[in-house]
C-alpha cells in the first residue's frame, strides 16, 4: 500500500509565538475586567461619549457642542470628580451621540459595560472573518495572522477607553473585503459606517475617487448625506456648523481637554516629540501641509488602477490606510489598532506578488513580533514609535514595490 504523505509539523517557534500572542490577548481581557472591578472606568473616553449621549437624551441635543454645558453635565455626572482640566469633551459627529443615546438611560458604569460587550462581539466577529478570509494561506499563517492582530496593544487601549476604534476597524475591514470582491455598493455602506471616526474614512474615500470606484463613492456620499440630514433634523440645522467649529479647535489644541499630541501615533505626534510641544503653531502648520501632500500622493497611488478586481489593489489599499493613519489630524494610541488593516493588506500583496522573496519573510518576522514590541515600548518608555515607524514602512513600501501577482504562494503555511 502506498504510504500517505505526512504533513510537516510547524516549527516550535511558531507554537511559541502563537502562545505569546494568545497570552497577551487573554491578559487584555483580564486587565479590562480589573478596571471594571476597581471602578476605574469613569476615567475612560466613554465618559465623553456618554456625556454627549446624555445631552441628547435629556433634550439638549441642539447644544451638544456647547463645551460649558458639557463640562457642567459631566462634572455632575461624575459627582464632583473631573477629567483633565474639567472636561473630556464629546468631539465625534452628531449621529454618534444619537446612536449612543439609548445607553444614556443606564447608569454610566452599566452603559460602559454594555458598550464593552457590544465591542467584544464586533471584535470577535472581525477576528472570525479574518481567519475565514485567510484560510487559503494555510493553517500556520492563518492562525498567526489572527493571533498577531488579537495581541496588538491597541485592542487593550480601545477596550479600556471605550473608544470607537474597534467599530471603525471592523467597518473598514468590511469596506476592504467588499471592494476587493467588486461589491461596490456594499463597500460604500461599510465606509459610511466607519464615518463615526471621520478622519479614518478620508483616505479610503479619496482612494475610491482615484481608482474610479464611482458606485462605492456614490453610496458612501449618499449614506453620509442621510446621516447628516437625520442628525440635523433631530438636533437642529446648526448642529453641523457647531461640530465643525469644535472639531477645528480640537485639531489645533495642545495639552488641554484630553488632547495630548505628544502621545499621538501620527505626523503631529512625531513632530511634537522632535520639536517639543512649545512649537504648536509650527507643528499644526506642518501637519496640515503633510495632510495636503498626502491627499496629492493618494492620487498617484491610485493612478491607473480599477475600482475592483485589480491584482494590485492590496498594495494600494495598504498605502491609503497607512497614510490615513499617519497623516490624520488626530490619532491617539488606541487608533494605532487601525495599523492592522494596512498590515493585513500589505501581507496579502506580498504573498501574491513576491511569494519567494526575503522581503516577505522579513515582513512576517516583524509582524509577528510587533505586538510584543509595541507593548514593551508603550509601558517601558511611554512612547509609540513602533506604530509610527510601521506606518512609514507601509507607506514607503506601497510606492516602491511593484510586481504582478504569481499563482504560487510563499511564506508561512
């Protein structure tokens, strides 16, 4: 009888890396649970989201962006305690407060618990879909990809703060999956869902324009117009002017109301660390210039491509997402979780276009060690240079690398 081939066992180093990743992910669950048990969740960003939702629920939606009113209501909510210089303001779009207003019927700790449970379901669904999508890569690469994403410290920061980052990552993943498969209408809807985080959708929307994804762009703009109309009808027509004014002030703020550019993972954070927070005017000007140049660069990135089915789409998407993170006017450490998306797309491109290259193996090595590197850096040094350098590497790679896809696959199996 012919002997059946024996599938080689993955190297022990892969099992060790997987164990480290799973250990980190489980530790995040424990740390979030400890924060709830100790009653420390009032310090989170969710308190700002809850403040906005509470104003809407109490009938003060028309004054949602009155920061004095927000401050008084937040201090009363916290029974005399306060965040930063008296207020952690609600800076998200009006429809975000409308969305969360049902949670304002619950006490703050309970509402945060419900929000955390919802985010946990969204995150679990994203990881499950990522694993399903990566099945052609083989068992080892699939497992390590999912575990590396689950172990990113941005997961911990997002859950501890109750941020919208998990929601945004899942929505942009849906956008990527749909657009990659040629389902432009669905892609536009997913991008609109990510609009709760406006700075995160700017570069994907520009990419749609440059690759001539007109249907996706039309659906996205139509859905956003609907959200704008609903919020203007519910909260008053002046609400969007108020929002843009508050957003403009937040984009240039330094060291007040919870805005700390030195901790950011974008160009503004880089410039603040290099020049010092005392050069705020120059830093804001250079950040605005970088954003403008990035919007021009995205045109070059999408030039000559098609809206869907293009073999090189992964490279272009990776570059657009990485530029969107690095050039965003506002990107806190938890927003570094968004780096997972250009990382996944960049890896998918390398597996197809350069399957036998040393570059692919180097990418795998860096990606697998990245969660632990970022975690050690964050808690030992208090910095986030690993996220910034990762964004820059992906941006550079998307412009430098070229190549047609190959049918063979390489890298981890």
